[in-house]
C-alpha cells in the first residue's frame, strides 16, 4: 500500500514517516536549501478542520520556537502550512531516536541515564523560567541528538503561563504513565507537574519500568493519584536504598512537597548513587554450600521464630549502607550469598550463610579503615558504643545500626532508644529509619513492648516497606505466644 506523504513545500524533499502521535505525524526530510536532514511534524489530517487543535498546534510552534535557544530544547527551523492547509513545524532531526526507543532494550546504566536526566532537567527548568509548562514529559519526547545529548521536544500541549488553556475544565492532556496526580484529576498543572513526570522518567531509566505500571491506563492513573511511590530498591536491589527518599519526594502527591527544580532532583539522584552502595552483586550458591569465614550464630527464639537484626534498605542518614537477612521460619537447607558494596568510598564485602537450624552470619567487612567481625569486635579502633550527649539523632541511629550489623543488639538498644527520642516528632526519613532499627533491636532482645508502635511510626513516615511487613509478621507470631 503506497505511503501518503504530506504536500510539503518542494524545499523539504523526500519526506519519510518516522513517528506518529496523538496530534500529528513526524517525517524525516531533506532541506534542499540548506542541505541538511530535518524532522517535519505535520498536524494530523483528522484535526485539520478542528479550530481548537489547530490553535494548539500553532501554539506549539510558537512556544517551541521561543524556547529553541535554551539548552537541550529541540531547535525549530520553520513553521508553515502544507498545500492542503495542514500546519507543520520543521525541527532538528535526532538520528538516534528517543529515550523511549532506548528503553525498549531495558533499564539504562546510571552513568548514561543521569546525564540525560540532567540535560532534560536543564531544558525544563529553562522553560519554567520562561513561564512554560511542558505537560507531557515522557521518554518519547526526549530525543537523542547526534552528540548523544538530550533534546526535549513536543511542547504541543505546553501551556504558557500568560495564555489561557485551550482545554475545557476537567479535561486531561498528557501521557498516563508519567502524569502527575493533579494532572490525572484534570486540575491545573504547574512546573511541579513536569518535575513529577521527570521523576517518573528517572525511575524508568533506572529500573526499566514505570513507577506505577499497571495493566490498564485507568488503573495506572489511579495509582498516580492515590498510591505511595514504590521502593525502587525493592524493585531493583542493586540500586541503593537511599534512592527511595529521593523518589518519595520527587513523586510526592502534593506539588508543594516536590523538588523546587529539576536540577535539585537530579542533584539528589547523584548524591544518593554516590554515597550509598554504588555497586552490588549477589551470588547465591546451592543448598548445603558453606563458606569458611569467622561467624556467629543467631539463635532461634521459642516457637521457632527466627530473630534477625538488620535493616535492608534503611539508614540513609549518614551515608552508611544497610543490609539484612530474611527469616527462614522453618525452611530446610542453607544458601550462601556474597554481597560486594562500595560505601563512602570503601569497599565492603559481606558473605552470608543461612541454615535451617539457625542463621550463621559470615562476613568480612572493610569500612572506615576497620574490619568488623560478626561478634562485633574491631581489629582497629574502638567499638561503637553508647552515644554522647552531643550526638545527633542521625549519628546515634548510624551508631546503633552498626551495632546491629555487628550482631550486638543488646548494645544497640540504648543507642537507638536515644536516637528515637532525639528524632521523635520530626517526621523525617531518619526518624523512620531509627524507629525501624529500634523495633529490630527490641525484638532481638526478646522484647515486645512498643515494637508494633515503632513499626507503625516508621511506616507512617516512609510508606509500606517489605522489611517492616516481614518484621511485623514475626512480632505478631512471637508476641501473641
């Protein structure tokens, strides 16, 4: 079947279709006058007689042309109409496709994804400074130029702050997978809506999936509006848990709780990836395998409940990595896991063996110039101990967590009690971490008092976490016996 080509001026020769969207089609053509390849976006014929869409498309041209001098915004070369009256825009051609095309192959390594996010963020921040809200930030609108840098395109449903919207009240424009809650409800958008969408793009770049991905668009829109952001660390354990706090803010339901700029969001992404574990690999051997390292067993409590002191993905404060073991609760056999992490510039290797009769924690830890054994002894320096009166809640939480890591929940208990008392009522993510860690310490010391309340408080601040649910189940089982 022959391809129908738009009636473009002769200057734009040999147009070939390369993409299609809700408002129009995009063609690759040759600008015969300047001798260069260009992209030509033509308003879809079905909207040709629709004044509202025609006006929106022309506004895209004006808005994008005004922004084309800004960094990482697609360059607009020409705006005109075809011989049959269809408006078109001639723009920079990105021969490497879009970030959406790249995501079809899966997640993007942070060393590539972060520069893309930084460049897209610069373009959006510049547009926001000019009073323009994009309203449709998504991977398909992030083009990869010849130099492998990003060009933000398609301001087709952008809204200049000094112009009235062309949509009726309650109508929704944008892509569901990246749509801010207020946009999903048909409410007015703002630069915070674009920053939310960029956080969705960042989540997908790092994991290969959208944060609220569902089987239907309606379900996905509802999840954006009502559900707490998922833990990126749980979806992709190789990513540091410190990212969870970044995405909790980036994907906040209330616009005023999000980052003030795209640059601030990307900066925190950089910091989280730099200060938390930057590399992690896990090798799980077959049952019955045992690795010879210095070790100490964790005993089972009565009733077969396995007590494990640890906090997977918690303790972002202070830049200290966190990890934990899951309970076996009666499962047979054993397995060995080897974890290699980089923490604050130091390499840390943890070797863990779990058995059905108990848990044997075997580890070699190198951090801050010391090697910590499972018994909590240190070859160099002093053992973490009760904090001083001048210690902050964050520092106390870090110290208590290290004691839990070292297998000494008894020493960790008073330190974490002080940490929670210090942080109580701040509603900070550190209070959430400290509350969870204190719950672990109390339960590991055979206590049930206040553990459920501490878990509730941690969950109230940071949302649902797998570690909280796991410990809550162990507490419910143990504390009712």
